[in-house]
């Protein structure tokens, strides 16, 4: 069996498994929203956080239709197009479904809002590799290596750099 022939698919599968593990172990964090009225703001945040938590639960548990969860995340973005948490999860689920072009757009949106978000940069790199754009992925991975990113993120970047070198 010629593994070279299937190398791209194997890399994509390994990436999806790694992303799944990251999502499963990742705490849900609230997005930043400017404070207008504290009481209304608390209710809005709880509503947004609740939608995001419910969406992620539906998709990751397999107990509901995944598109229902995706729909909830899209509703959050309709209310606040800059909600990086919703963008993040939509990007991760894009990777899992092999829709790398959509993932690229979502992670690029996060980086426009949060240029130092190295986790988003790593996931963008995964999408670029999956979308057959290793040169662009390498540029993003080099940015991670030059940043003050955690050892874990730099290790992830190194793994992707090695994948690119092998292909």
C-alpha cells in the first residue's frame, strides 16, 4: 500500500482528531461585549453563553441534529458578528466536516479581532493545510513560533511544520 498517495487524507484525519480532543477538553469562555446596562448585559451574556454552550453540547454529544447546533452558533453571530467564541466553534466544526474554506474565513475573522490569538492562528494553519495551501500555513506557523505562545501551541505548530515538510 502506498501511504504517500493517502498522506494528505491521513494528515487531515489526524488534524480532525486533534481538534476534537482540543474542543472536548476546552473550557467555554464568555465573549467580550461592551458594557451598556449591567442588568441587561448580564441577561444578554447569559443568553449568548447559553446558546453557545447548548450548540457545542448538541454537536459534540451526538444527541441532536448537528445543524441545530450550527444554527444556534450562527444566531449568535447574527446578534454579534464579532463573537470570537462562536466564530471559534464554527471554525472547529468546519475543520471536523472538512469544510476548510469556511474554517479559513472564520479563523481569519478571529485574527482580525484578536491578532495575538495564537490558537486561532494554529487552527487557521490546519485549515490552510487541509485546503492545499501549505505555503500560507507555514507563514502563519512561523508567526506562532516567533510569538510568546504557550509551549503547547508551539508544539502543535511544530507538528504541522513537520507535516508540511513531509508533503
